[in-house]
């Protein structure tokens, strides 16, 4: 998550995203002020929680 993207111009934001991409680090640019990216962030968290829930359920079956 990269916060305060509303303070960056498009060139600066692209440079930051490219730097993280070069490190294979996923970035979700967000702005709490404008709401930019918050829906994507929420969906990403929801998907991650669903994967964890499914992994936990699979472990419970294997361990029982």
C-alpha cells in the first residue's frame, strides 16, 4: 500500500511504482483524502482473507 498518492504527480507516482515493481513488491496506490484506490485495497484484503480462511479449513481437514 502506498498512501498519500494525491500528493504525487503522475510522473512521480509512476517512478515509485516502477521502483517497487523492480523489487517484485506489489503496490496499491491509495489516497485517504480522495478515496483513490480504497476499493482496490478493500477487495485485495478480502481476497487475502478468503485465501487464508480456505487454507485454514484445508489444514483443519488434514490435521483431523
